[in-house]
C-alpha cells in the first residue's frame, strides 16, 4: 500500500502548482489547474471556474504525466482522462442517473472502476466490489487549503498516483 499527501488551495481560480509527497516526505509530483489559453480562463470566470480548466499532474521535471478535462458534446457532460506517458484514455461519467442513484465510473479498455464519492469522508475507488484506492480531502477554513491524502493498494491495476490525483481533483472539486 502506498500513501501520498498534498495540499490544494481552496481558491478554484488558482493555477499554482502544488507539490505531492510520498510516505517518506519526498516530493514526487505536482498537481495544477490549467487553462489552455486566456480566453478560456476569462470565460470560465463567468461559469464559476468549473468548465474550461484541466487538472494536470506533472513530474518534478515539469513533464505532463496525466490530465483530466471536462467534455461537453450534444448536451452531455463527462470527463476525459489521459495518461500522457502511456497514451491511454479514460472516460469518467455518471451511470444509472435516470433511476435516481447515479454512480460515478472510470472506464477504459482494461477495466471499469467505480468511485464512491464522499464529500466529508474517504472516497473509494472500487473494482469488482473491492476497494483498490481511496482519497480524502479535508478543508481548513483558516488557511483556505485542502489537505489531501491518497492511499493506493498493491492490488490496484493502476499504480500511478497521477491517475488517481487528477481524476479525484476533477470529479470532487469541479464535479461531473
């Protein structure tokens, strides 16, 4: 089991890079909100800063490793995650919303993962009814920061923390 920690500014307008640390306290990654251009950032201000930004996870050298962005097409909204190293895509969206119990899923060619999304407790990443990772963000009102913890089990099909960090940031902070 691997554990990662980081802090994220509560101000959703911020595009500052935030360091991610492993269990030994070593910085291993950075997470950042990104806009493709100034026009998108300006327009996003009118929509509560929740539509045109991306979440990227970067290596310490600044290389983009994983990104998640919101997609709007034909009246539907979902997220698309992309592993920029392995060139793999993931679709993140709600299913079963028409029957009143929407469930959030990450789909790829290799697996279908469910996210039990909780706002004030651990959010679990689940495959075949088994928790394979979990993520918790605790807000500190005084510092306007979220303290975040990610735990990835050894059995998880994806061991890259960038995958979980980018998806959790996007789905839990800007919603689907």
